[in-house]
């Protein structure tokens, strides 16, 4: 068998997935593993190959399940008491915006991520420190399609986060902690990072990018700098991976190739350097996996064994999954292995003799004839013509191979790229061929600069980085502005099956290729309706932390979004690293199969409501953008420019406007027609909408405060509402007693962030809602929440409930 480890590795991974999907226990999996192992031995004894390999696969499947059970996440430990925390710094402070973050180990396997605004130099690996910080549980965004931050941090044994204030105490205690070898590695890493900074004084861009490219420190890289690489599918070139291991060890391998002697020593030294570099570069999983794969190659070479890329890949996967089965569900693990698997399956490398067929001899002969023709016409030396033609032929061959490799990876990663990033680059085929070699060339040149301290290689590496940025930027200009929603399950399975059949050339080469092409077209085209209930009005409060974003699904199938979430700036000098519209709201909409929005409405221009709108305009191209004010302010100018690029019509909405959308009449109750812009955003600028569907009424209130509430009550513009979006995240400055008495809501939605610094929602508001017997849905406690009306009944669901729904009979 050419790749005997592929099937067992696939079965082992399937067992890990199976335990996640079904409730299997130790007893049945142990019995299955032992029974199938005995059956494999029986098949081996009888020389029944089909029985042996089937039993081996089933036994490995059971072993994968046992491995997943063995490595189940431990229960979350209790939160430490008291504000004073004493522990060991196990991850040094790195920049995160205008603050720094470090990891503090409070006990064996119990860690917290601490943010500090000053004295970051104190928090280096191996120091015992005492800090004053209030801890809170790690909290992500609980929406379908969202990244599971809690699980990812728990795998790193980090369960809490905290912040050190300006006037709080931080001190270094006597003694050291951690391991000696890890302290040595961190010192080497710190020295290398400091050398990079010294090579690019005053050049923030080159310094940060080279720190990330050479040593995996992405803390200083701004998202805008890498957006062109992301759009064109070349971002992987900036991430430390297997290519970096190859480049680091390439010099020693070239020594072995050209000089011959010392071959075994050179191979061993190359493997040791690969591991040393991977640890100094931060010890991230992708580079460790690359070092492990290179080590297996070295072992095979020392034993005079020929390596097969798929077999080597399967061996590395088995080793890493045995120690940490949870990484099977990491995007980096899947993308790394699928990329290499695509190369090994679609472009199997086979060493051929120089003249294997008459066609090869004919090519050499024609090459010589062309060289002699040029020699006769231009009177150039024959040797020069022969060398030039040979180099040109090699360049064409390299380019062709690079295009084939890029195409194989693009096709092999199409499905996970759509599922994880909702992108599929049209220009990535040529962008990878041009940009990746330039970035790769910057790596060894950059290392020469770091080791020697010379400025000229540093300048050359920086120039190569600029060239790669220019290549990505040019391709980005020609990249279609499409984003792809999640495909239906059947299409994902069909595409995966067609790729496997194409790699196996079964039943032929052309049939699976044709099917794969059809499925890829469907993947990009996405002619599938979004997930919604026909004829129903749905209001979904998306969990965006301390902000607000409401999805309104309308009876005729159209979709509207009120606010796009965001992160308050509070005068920060640097923009936040995360764009809530791009990173939180958009993935949820794509997870529901939504490609276009009919309308985006901005309640008012505070960052926590409008900060993500620009990204949403670019991703979903709505027909109209509704807003109460269009001031000459920076926050609005950015949104307005994006709307115009997206072909979105801007519509100013005021009190008294009645807007027909999706089979529902939207009645605007605020802002008042005579209300003017005060020079900066105000809560009372908020748009207020009332929607009616059958027996039910919905009220969307933005962040209005009690002044606007009194005006609406005085004008008798409101009565009872069934579903109330509680104003201003449940602030005490809103939701007065008179207001709630008049509303008397059946369901109250509160959008607030877990453990937010404002203490919202205010206990007084929650108590009043309880007094009125309203069902309270809170994004800080329940995650994403949804209320749906079919005109007669209200249906409520929460992200943190089991997958079921609760029906409320409307008694009003």
C-alpha cells in the first residue's frame, strides 16, 4: 500500500468527531477497539486484506474516540478571591492596541489573561509578580457561526481575564519560576525582537511586519496592513509555517546537496534547528507541526526510506491528535493539513529520469535548435544562447508548476475558506505565484540582518516586503467584492466527496472534475434562500458585547439590520483590533445564508451602534441606509463614503415617516422633525420604530432616554407593545416607570455585554420588567436571542438554551 497511514489517521480523526456528535462512553469504545483489533489480527492470519484494513480502520476510529474522552476539558476552576493576584508570568506582555497583555499562571493549569496600560516591561516570562486586578470569566460572542473563544482559551488553560488600573499596585517578587529552557528561549526571542526594532528605527510598519514574518509576533500588525493579503488569499505567506522551516533549514540542506560529505550530521542539525526556530518563534502549533514533519523526513532519510507526502502528513496528524485531539477543530490545523493533502493528492511528486521518453529528447533537441537559430541571427555566443534558453525553460517550468500548485491549494481549500472566512479569491492563483516567492525571499534576508545587525540586508528585506505588498494591492484592486455565505450541508458534503474522488481518480478523472466544478460554481453563486420562517416577523438581538445590532427578518423574505455593533473608542489613539461588523455580525448573517440586506438602519452615531456599519455595507450591499442625521462628522463621513461605494441610497428618517419594507409598515416615532444636530452624537438622536404584524407589535428604541420617552407618552404615540427592545442597554436613564407602565411588554430584549463596566442593565430596570411580568431576554446572559411572530403566537429562542423553542400564547 502506497500510503498505509492515511486511512488509519482519517479513522482516528473521525473517532474524535464521533465523540463530539454522540454520547459514547469508555466501556463501549474500549470493547470496540479491542474487538476490531482482534478481528484485524484474524484477517492478517487468513490473509484477507479487505477484512484486515477494515478492522484496522474501525479500531482506530474507536481509539480516536477514547483519545477524545481522555483529553476532555476539565471543569472550570473557581474564580480566585480578592483583587491581589500572585502568580508566574508564563506568556510575556505583548502589545494589544494601546495596552499590553500577558498571561499569569495562578496555579497548576489555572491561568488568567491580564491587560495593563503601563510598566509592561515588568511582565516577562519566569517572573513572580503580584498585581491588583479584578478577574472576570473569559467571554466570547454566543452567536451561530461565532468563534468559540471560551473553548480556545480553555485549551490554553486560560479561564479569566482582568485589567490593571492606573493607580493599582504591581510588583515583582523575589525568585524565578517556569522552566530554565523556556526562560532561555524567551530571552533569545526578546533579543531577536529587539534586534528587529533596532534595524528599523522609526519605521513602525516594517518593524511590526518583520517581527511577525520572522518571529511570529503579530501584536504590532494593524489589520489594514494585511487586508490586501487577506483579500487575495496570500496572507498565509506572512504567517510562520512550513515554508519558514524549509527556508531556515535550506542552507544546511544545500550544503549536503552540493558538498556531499557530512550528510547525516547535516540532516540531524537541520532537524534540531527546525525545532529551535519553532520554539523561539513562539511555539505556535503550525510551526511545531512543520518541525515534526521535517523531523520525520530526516528520520526516513537516515534510514534510507523514501517518504510519501500523504503518508508523512498522516503520521504527523496522528502524533499531534494523540496528544491534543481538540486541535482537530482548529481552523489552522485543518487548513494546514488540507493544503498539504491537496498538494500530495493532486500533484504527487515522482522523480523521473532526465530522458524518460522520446518526447524529452525532442524537447532538448528543439531547445538547442532555438539557441543555434538565435546564435546565427544575433551573432551572440552559442554558450550564452544555450544557457539563456535553458534558464528561460526552467523559469517557464517553475511558473507552470507554481500555477498548478496554487490551483491545487485553491481548490482543496475552497470549502474551508468559505466556511471560516467567507472568502474565495479570484486573483489568488496569480497573486500566490508572484507574492509568495517575494515574501519567502524576505525571510532568509531578514534572518541575515538579525544575526549580523547589518542594515543593508534589513533594507533589502523591507524592500521585498514592500514589493509583496504592492503585488497584493494590485491584485486586490481586481478582486471581486464578493463574500460567500455558508453553503447548505448537502453541498459541503458533495464538494468534499468530489474532491476525494478526484484525488483517487475514481471512477475516472473527468467525472469527479466535472462534478467538482459544478459544486464550486454553486458554492460561489449560492442560489439558496436564507434561513427564515416564511410569513413571520423575526427580531434577533445579536450578541455583540456592549453594543447593539438587531436583525429583522420580514414576512416577504427580506432582511433588515438595525445598527451594526461596535467598540466605544473613548478617545483611543489607535483603532480597535476587532471590527464588530466584520468579525461578529457578518459571520452570523452568513451562517444563516444571508447574502444581501434590504436596509441597514443606524439608530444613532455612537460607536457601539454604528462602528460595524461600514464593514456591513461592504459585505451585504443594502439598497438603502436609514439614518436620522447626516452630520459633517468623521464617523458619518466614513459610513457615507462606504455607502456610496456600495451603491446604497441614503435616506433620512424622521418622526412621522411611514416606510413600507418587507410587507411591514415601519412607523418612525423619533427623532423629532425639529430636532437638530448638537455637534456630537447623543442618545436622544436615536431612531425609534414601531412594527406591527398580525396581533403583535414590536418597538425598537435605540438608546433614547427619559426625555424622549416623556415626549412620546405626552403625544399618545404609544400604547401596549408585545416585544420591547429595552432602550440604552437597560440604563437607569431610560425605561422610566411611566414608560414601562404604558408599554407593559410581554417580551423585553436587552442588548448588553457580559460584565460591562457600566453595570448594565441596571437592577432597577430589571426589577420593573419583572414587576410587569415580562419575559426578559439578555444577550449578556443568554447570548443571541430571537423573538418571532407568525401573527398569532410569539416564539422565543436563546443561543444558550438547548436547541428548542418556547411558544408564548399572547394574552393581550
